[in-house]
């Protein structure tokens, strides 16, 4: 494989590469040593001086996280809030959009299940309607259907950029063009795209974006973030505020803090946030174009060689693909197969293909998911493919002729 990225260095910086074949960046990627060390270093500081003093001593490094994320997303530092997950960021954003009965929230059919659950709750609370928009035959959003659905009742458009259970990349930029022209706010779930490809909020044209640290960004678990376009901030009514997000003036009125950090809670894990900062810095160091080129090489090889194995069916939609490769092996239970591979030190994941709000459940309903990252090498893929192939032939050999 030809790649601009120095894979040997990436592996040397990733202790997990020596222990397992890790093909689950879409679940939680292997962190580089720098990320783990920055978390531990801060925990050690807390051990010595206590959490409050430790936060003061790390304040400069902590503040840099906002600059790092702003560079990653192409926005300003005061347009970012840190959260403890992508779902939290999503709920904070969606539940803060003022909605009334009869208003509509348009979603794609590739929405992450937690997002849909949050939106159904939002609908119960506000009386707004959640409207899934038709997809194109390849599973991505149907742009014409989206444009048609943007009538005077539409108040928010929600889109998952890269689903967790399908290797497609959704047409975020095109949706952004349509929402901008219509003047409707656009909330992008970039949980799976952040860290595996360039994601720029200006280029996409979203007002809101949410992401997680632990996936392709290689940050620690328990981290996430919310971007809110500055010009959109005052149109939100924050669903939850605490004494960091707001103050009470003398007449009992709540005055929100300036900037998007009003969405942040007082209590947080400084250590994990510092780990997130280290992960973003690490990704920026490699460059998102180089990372994307590398992960696509790996995913393409996987798709090519998996589809040549007997009984394997690829399940990815879309024309533009991501580093997520989904598949089934005919007649084989995907969870059992995953367990067999895990016992041999090859780690992938299985995932449900969630039923949409308005239609039959997809078929197959569960798939295997292999999601390599740039630290995966040819030997990793060889090992995985050989093991899978051996498992399939064992099964075929055991069958009556
Ligand atoms: C597309 C997508 N959105 C949202 C989430 C939720 O992220 P978190 O678990 O950090 O809340 C996930 C998690 O897998 C995801 O894949």
C-alpha cells in the first residue's frame, strides 16, 4: 500500500498495536500513548494537590483544548463546548432549539438510535413533529426529498455524517447548501467522521455539530463536544444551565454566560478533557487529509478481499465510503463470529441496523463492523482476513456435502 503517513511511527506511538489487531475505531480507537499519558499526568497532579488546585495548575493546557478543536473544525474557540459524550452534546443542542406544536424536525433515515430517542422525547415535550426524509437508493439522503420537505414548518434539520452501522458517507455538504438557502438550522452528527476525514463547519455550512473523543479521534472515553455557530447561539434556549453556564441577576433573571460554554456543566473530568486535547493535537499533527487517504486505502482493501470470501456479503451503502466496513457471513451468527475472532486477538464489533421511525426494520438487522485506523497495517488485515476465511471454511467443511 502506498501512503503518505508513516505507519511504523504511528504504530510505535500506539501501545495497543503490539497487543491486538484492532479494527474497531468506530467503537473506540486505540489511543496514542500521548493521550493516555496526559490523562494520567493530570490524575497524578490531582492526587498530589487535589482536583481544584490541579485544574488551576492545568488551566493553560485546558484552555488550549478549545483552540485545538477550533482548528480541527474550522471555527472559533468560543463556538465550542466540551461534553462527556456525543449524545450529551446532541441532546443539549436539539433540546435547546425552541419548538412549538406543528413545527417539524427533519431527519435522515441513517440517524443514530440515541439521537432518534432524544428527538422522540423532544417531540413529546414540545409537540413538534419528527419527520424522516426519504433516502436515495444507495441509502444516503435524497437531496430533492430534503429540499421539498423544507417548508415553512421546518425548524431544524438533523443529519448523521457517517453512520455507526454503515460504511457510507452522507451528503452533509449538499444538505448544508440546501439548509443555508432555506435559512433552516442544520445539526450535524459528526461522531464517526471526526478524526477520519477533514470536517469543516464552514465548508459544510452547519449551525450545530456534535462529536465524540473516543472514536476516530483516538481520545479517551467520556469525552465529546458541541459546536454552535456564533450567529445561531442566541436563538437557542439552553435546556440546562448551572452556575457556570449562567448567573442570576438581582431581579431573579437568569443571565447566560457569553459563548457556547454556557452549555458546559461545572463538574467535569479535567483529565479526560486534557486527553481529548492531546488526541486532537495528535490528529492535527498527522493531518486529516493524510489520515483519510490512509484509512480509505485500508477500508478499500478490506471491502475488496472480504467480498471475495465465500458467503460474505458487504452491507455498506453510499457512493462515498468511510473507514467503516460492514458485512455479514451468510448462515453465521455475527456475534458468535466476533467472539471467535476476539479470542484470537482480532477485535471488531457487531452493530444493529436500527429500525427507522417509519418503516420495516432493515435486513440484515445486525452486521459485523470492521473499522481500521491509520495505525492498522497490512499484517493486521492479513491476520483478520486469514482468520475469517479459516472460520468460514471450517464451517463449510463441517456441513453435509
Ligand atoms: C453516529 C453516531 N452518533 C452518535 C453516537 C453516540 O456517541 P456517544 O456514545 O459518545 O454518545 C455514536 C456512537 O456510536 C455514533 O456512532
